[in-house]
C-alpha cells in the first residue's frame, strides 16, 4: 500500500527549536540553520521529513563538508608537507579538514575510511600504502555518495570509470619520464667527472606502482650512458631510516660506487647520511639524485650534497585535489579525460633550485599557489591548473605491468580518444596554464 504523507503533519520549520531537533536527527553535519532552511524547498522538506518518518535513507550533504587526507604513512617529509598544504588549501575553500596516518597498512586505511564515513566526512583523498584497497574504497564511496580522489599508488589497470562518478580523480606525475630525466642528470655528471662508474639504486616499497614506474625510468636512462652500470638495489621504503640501512648495505657490497639513484628525497637523505658515515662526501665522491622536491631535498641540492630531484611540490597535490572536491560538490562534472590526469615534474638542479626554494620552501608563509584559481566553479573563465596538467594514457601509465585478461578499456575513455575530446581537453589545459610552476608564486608581491 502506498504510504501517504499529510502536509498538516510537516514540522513547523519557522520554530528554531524544531529546526535544531531535526538537524540533530538528520545527517546534517556541517550545515548551518540557514543552510538547512535554504535546502528546505518543497522537495527537500519532503525528503528530510521522510527520514524522520522512517522512509528510505535520506541525507542532506553540505558541499562544505569535511575533507580527509588518508595518507599511507606519516613518516616522510613529503606527507608532512602535504598535510600542511591540505590544511591551507581546505581553509582557502572553507572546508573542514583532517589527516589520518595509515602506517603502511592498506587494510588499516580501509578501516580508517569506513570510520571517516561513519563520522560524516564527505570527501577523502588517498595516498595508498598499496592499491589493494582502492576497489573497496571506491565502492564504499559510491554507496555513501562521498567523493574520493587518489594520488600515487593504485590497483594496476583499475580506473575510476570502473567505480562510480564519486571516484572523481586519479592523478600522478608522469613518473617514468621524470625519473628518467633525473637519472640522466646523474649519469651525465659521473660520466663527465669519473668517465662512468658504478651506480646503486635505493628504491621505495617493492610492488608499489610509483616504485615500479620510477625504476623503469631509471633503467631506461642507462641505455644512453654505456660507461655507467647499475650494480645493485635495495628498498628504502620511502623513508630515511630504511634508506640509510639499505645504502650502507649496498656500499659494503660494492666498493666503487659513484652514484645513487634514490626513489624519493627522503630516501636520498638516508643515502647521503650513509655516504657520510663511511667517510665519503656526497656531491664529490658519490652523487645522489631523488624525487618529489621536499624541503630537505631542495636545501640539500642548494648545498651541493644532492644533485637533482623531480620536483612535484606536495602543495600542488593539495591544491589540485581540494579544488576538484570543491568543484564536484558544487555541481561541476569532469569530462572523461579529466578523471585520470598526469602532470609534468620540474627537474630541479643547482641551476634552478633557488627559485624553487623561494616559492616552495623558504617562502615566509606565502602560499605557492592560488588555490582558488584552480577551481572551475570559482573561476569558470580564467581557471588555471598552475602546472602542466594533461590526460593520463592508460597504456603508458601501466606499461611494464601485465594487463589482466579480464580488463576492458572504459567506454568513456575510448570514446574521448575517438571523438577528439582527449585532444580538446589537452589543449584547453595548456591554454589555461598561465601561472608557471617554475616561476614565482602568484601570491608574492611584484
């Protein structure tokens, strides 16, 4: 039998006590009374009242609801900087914010996300310990209408298209090209200084997509420098302590090392400490390169201890994903090529590190990006990605990782490649890229 609702039984929303009582009973975290009443159009009131009457699951979601950054590990500097940047970016957009440490445990991250969902968090950005949980995470997100984004690691060949529109963005630097370029700086230097020589690799977490992609880029660089050779590698697990131990071990096994390719700047700092511990000078006896562009890495390049890094800026990650969450919760819908994106890293060396430090490290509190200008909702005509941002090519991204027999290319992705949307989006982002990543902060005084 159809259940009828008698309008005479509607709550009296002109009464402040009635509004407060209903806000307590409904899922209205983050909503002010004014917001609640603004939402109470005829349809919204029916829906909200239906929830109090035991009718099916009705929730009022505030587009300024809390954003959570669920990081795989809070042990390295990149994530510490990213946390601070997310705090600043979310404040700029008026979003409450929290950070959660996954402690290198993918199952723990899944549990933490479920806890955030239960607590009313309305969006989440992941830096995953590994990709194993992303399928379940995206399913929970869709079921609960929570927008999520993911940076760095993922389940190979799993795309947001296989989930729902609530998995709004997977974005990473183009790691193969970036780490290849950084390694080439190293190999060119040791070829010129020593005539070539032995190089060791201190990697990240084995099996992690970022580690695989960076290793592929590293290995490709050696093809053009035949007088150099990779003589050994061990995992540094993205942190200084493990990297120091791995480097010590590799230096003991290999007596003629002149170069170290570290998979990130925290690993590079551990390698530098190990080099000093054996009585050698980083930047003279052994050259070290890293990735990510952390504060310690940048300062180390300025001192001449580290040779280069592929600078990504944790602040850009915070700005990109916070702006995306703001936009999709305010009615903007991404096109297929905007669901998966790459950005181009800056190869930072002694020649250009001073400008990078001035903008991203010792900036006296001047934010390195105009976060609000990254938003297409707030700046529909003059939005600016503020980095070279472009659609992600699925085949290039997972090159070197076997494609599952069951994998089917997403229909929306294929259609975008076929109908010209891919090229149009690529050109559009290039045209809007005005505030250059290698220039001064848009917030600095002229």
